[in-house]
């Protein structure tokens, strides 16, 4: 499950920036913010430029899924997954997943700015702090004892059982 959507991405960075970034991923894509907003709203592409932009959106969605999976490798050390909607909404997780996806998508010359790299670094540091318990997730009850519990049936071995082997 992705923690962030393409709409979250466009809201965080603005439609103009998101359209330019996504248009840079696919040759011939429209960098028009109105086209992006229309496609994110569920409209079908109406021309080749919007088709290319839609492919860029599809790549963004895959990156958001991949970056959410990466976040889970940290989060699973601190909480049971999947996280509740309340925990996701009350934490900076959605924004950090967007930052990680943006860093992965910003591959064109000049796209991976110092700010893009700094945001990515901040996201990873936050996830690491969550994993090591230095930062807690909201709406997660404090646990006591081990995060892993194991239960098993008691095995009783009798002479009869041993005789069969």
C-alpha cells in the first residue's frame, strides 16, 4: 500500500512543478499544470502530449509504491504494519514518501537540486529515527516487552512415538 498518491505529490510541490518533472520523464509529454490536474482528476488523455504525461504519472505512482515499501523496511521495526489511517495522517510520512519519490524521479540534468537531495536525506533520517525508537509514530500505543511473541503447542513425546522412528 502506498502512503502517498500522485495527488499528494502535486499538492506538496504544486501542479506546475509536478507537471514539469513528470513531463521530463517522457518525451513529448505536456508540462501543462491544467493537463496534470485533469489527468489526476480521472480524465482520459486527449492527445499524444497528455498520453506521455499519463505515462509520467504512472511512473510516479510506481515510485510512490516503491518508496512506501522502502519506508516499511524502517517502520516495521517500530510498529505493526499496516499502519492505521490515523497514524499515517498524523505523521509526516506522506510528505517524506513524496520527497523520496521526487529524488528518484529527478534524473534529468539540473533536476536533482541541493534542496531535492536535502529533502531526501531528511526523509531517510526521520525513518531511521523511527526505526531506532528515537522518534515515535503518532497514534501507536506504547508497547511493553518484545515486539515479537511466539506461541507453540507443547510437544509430548511418548515411547510409542519414539518407536515409530
